[in-house]
RNA sequence: GCCCCGUUCGUCUAGCGGCCCAGGACGCUGGCCUCUCACGCCGGAAGCACGGGUUCGAAUCCCGUACGGGGUACCA
């Protein structure tokens, strides 16, 4: 979350007035709440085993799963009898009669008949509090006003609303929160993206060279739109325009291609210097640059970055684009497929002529190199520019895809450029 | 099984009864630009799940059906 530029005002690591924020430190609080709930008969002890509940449901033919309220009104004698059997009770919440309705922030009015939501357990027989208790209690005591969460929790809402009402009644909570249930984000195909899926790992995208603002922008687009005809925006613009009521209730599929497109739009919003800064860690990791970067390389990088900044969509692509400039001649290699394709006999002939022309060249500048090669290859040999410069490009940069050729050769320098042309002929 | 939620181009969406024989974006595709790639520009194909209502008029409201998803624990 921090990587995306998302932070929190209150909670673990940052503190706040409603602590402690770790559930492990809140045991006493839950025990106390449980006691007060019991005192006011919002809850009751239940001694049933799951087998007994199942058996009873089978016998009654009820279609409703879950607990049947058997222990709601146990007499003291019955309780004593269970106790002598050595049974420890769980505590259940007494669901009210009728129905629970709330106005969901993203889905509108939703109603559940309480006959379909059984009395639920708040703690284990050993006294450990359950999520069903802990979640509303924490929200109530921290004065949460809006609960926005995944739609998987939609059906737990009719349990939480009456519990919240009870907590308010007891003075433990102050406000009934508003609820909004957000759609899922699905992966490829139609499967739900779980936290365990590699696809759902933020760092995977970060390591692929995504910009945090790019990914954030894309993610915001899943289920929401800033305007009918726009989809690139900053976090500030999003904060300004966002309203939970505009969120779509239906699930969205994660589309890597679109995520990349949005990301590259953000890439183009950055200055050359900013892209350089962001790409630096990737270049160092890949071994293109040393850490710290030498003064000579820093200077070279400054000259080279304007050539590549506009043609990369992700930070990692800078590695392939710039590698050839910084590598020493002994370690320089070429992409085999590209060599096979472009440095065939025809290609080598082109490189040969280029070498001749460039060896004679006086001024080593992009303009002069271009003029010389244009004259030698295009006019001299009568071949098309794209066929003429392809082999030279592979010879010098090692790849079919590179920054502009002539500028690249200028930056590489005369000696290294000529050396690479020669080695391509061996 | 029962309860709840959802369904507009392949994908993400705009649309809240007439402005829609449905708009944008990504992707796909034809072309332009061009030393490769990328950018940029111009064009194209592609969608209201289905069936009934309501209405002068429905993608928009209502009801069914189908399909998808979630829940149904002494999990969270």
C-alpha cells in the first residue's frame, strides 16, 4: 500500500487515539464487551454440538442451514445438566425477528429476512473471541463511519447491523456505520483473484517496472470511471472526483494489457529526469550500471535517457534499451535470433561498406554518421533505409530494437562503434 | 438445497425513460509518420444475456428465465 502511495491516518505503525490496534492486545476488551452483552440478554450460551444441530435440521426438514436457536431459552436446570456433562458453551447472538435492511453504498437497498440468518457464535467454547464479534466491536469502538469491503462480506452484514445496534445501545459504539460492498477483481478467465495468486501481488508489478501511479490509476478504473471519455488521472484528481456511489457493483477482470497502457501513459507524463531516477534501481539490479554510478556513466546516462524515455512503457525496458551503451567490449554480445536474421551475407556486406565509410569519417556526430551511411548504403548500394540500417543496428547495439541508431553511435563513440562493426564481420 | 449479489463491444467502462440505429479506453485490425522500436495521427470490425410486461417512447422501470459470483462454521 505504501508503494502505491496509500497510507492510513490511524492504526498499526502510525498509532492514534483508538488503540491498541493489534487484535492480540485487545483480549480484555472483547471479554468485557461479551460480559456486557450477556448482561443485557443480547447473547446466550449454547451447548449444542454441530452433530446435534445437523440431526435436528434433518429431522425438521428445514432448508435453512446453520444454528436453529435451540439453546435460546434454556432453563437453569438444563444449563446445569449440560455442565455436568462437561460441556463448555459458545456464546451466540440473539438475532431479532423480522428483517434487516440497509442502504448499501454501492448496491442500494438490501434486505435479509432474519429467519435466514441464524444466531451466530461470538466466541469459541474456550472463550476465544471470533471474527463475528471482534470486527464489529473494533469498528464500533474506533468510531468507524464507513465500512467498505469486498462483496464476500455482504452476507455477514445482516449479522453485524444488529450487533452494532446492541453496542450503541450499551454505549460501546456511537454510530451505525454505513456499508458498501465492492466487487471482486477477477484474474484471467473468470477466477477470483485471491491474495495468494501471484497475479494479485503488487510487488510483481512493481518489479516488472510499473509506476505506482500507473498501477493505482489502472486499479481505480476497475469498477469506477472518472469521466465518460477519460481514463488517465493522478491520485489527486482521483481523490477529488471519487465517490463511492459511482462504483460499479459488478466484478471486473484484470487486464494486463490495459494496465500496461495506462502505465505507459503515466510514463509519458514524467520528465526525463524523473524517469532516470525511477529507472536507476532497475539498471543497477540488471548490472547495467554500477552502484554507485561512475561519473562517466552518469554523464552518458544523462545523454542517453532522452533517447529512450519516450519509447519505453515500463521501467524494466530501459535495461534492454540501454545495456549496449554501458557494457564493456569483452562482454558485449548480440541477440542470436537478430544476428541470424539481419547479419546474413547481405547484412554483412552492408556492415562492411558502413565500416569503410565510417572509418573515413572526420566528424563523429549523429548528423555526420547519418549523412555518411545514407550516402554509402542508400544511395551507394541502392537499398531501402530500413534494410540498410537494420544490420548496422544489430552490429552496434546487438539488437534489432534500440534507441535511434546514429545518436546511439555518437554516444558509443568512434572507437567502440567501429570495433563492433568489425567484430560483426568476424 | 436455501439466502443474497450481479449481467452494456473480447476486456474495463459512459449511460440513470426521449440527446443512443449506444459514447470512450485497452486489445484487435487497415493506413499514415518512420533508420528499428515506441510515440503520434486518420479509419474499421465489435456490445445493451433472453422472454414478457409498464409507457406515446426502454440499455435505462417491473416480473420471470438463463448464466456467473458470494454466503450458508466454535474460518476470516
